[in-house]
């Protein structure tokens, strides 16, 4: 297993794109968490509307 230098482009693989530095990486966990929260909020609104329309 070779060490990967994040500051340097990956050798071979026909690639000149350097890997993102740690702080520039997309935090997929955070995006997933925010999407889940948004989905829950939509679900709660949906339930509140159903309860309200029942009377």
C-alpha cells in the first residue's frame, strides 16, 4: 500500500487532477443527515395536514 500525497496529482491513471484537500472534500455524511432531516420535516407536515383535515 503506497502513501498518497494529497498535495500532488495521482501518478498514472491518465490523471492530472489533484485530490481535494481535507477541508475541500464533500461531507457526504452531513449531506445525508440534512436530507434525512428535510425528509422528516416533510413527513411531519404531511401527518399534521392529514390530522387537520380529519377534523
